[in-house]
C-alpha cells in the first residue's frame, strides 16, 4: 500500500509516536505545502536551526500540485465547509486520490472518509 503523508503524519513520525512506527521506514510521499507546514511546526516547537536541519535532511518524494487540483480542492472544501477543513489538507487528500494512494493522517476531520488511513 502506498500512502500520501499528511503533515499530521509526518509530525507524528518526527515525535516518534508509536502509532506511526510502522510508517517510519516508508517512503514519504507528500506535497511542497505539507513540507511547509511541517517546517512551520518545527519553527514553532524546535526553532529555526532545527527546522533548517530537518529540511536539509528531509527525504521525501513530492507530488506536484497543479491548478486543477487546487480548484478541485477548493470545491471539496466548499462542499465540506461545516467540517472546517484546511486547504492544504484538501489538496493532500485529492492528491492521494488522484495518485491511487491512501491519505495517511490523524486529523479527525478525515477519520471517516474513504481512502483514508486514520492513525491517532
């Protein structure tokens, strides 16, 4: 099974959450936006030096984001506006679907959606 790693999943792996242990050796496939979210999280929690260190050592396969994906993600977000989904999460979810991957996350807004591997 191939997975698209949401920022939540990457952060939990960095935090050594045992629930994500089985994914720690998997190839991380994600987007530039998710890398940006993880970098921002590290800036807040570990400082710029550690964020830069992680970014320099980061080894992920990045799926490019095209305009159609962004527009479709906006529509998906609009249709689900009651769930207060972030745009980056919507883009990641649609990238996972369009690339025949499971969306790996612990975000509760995605827990019961199809094609999601929900890990808390």
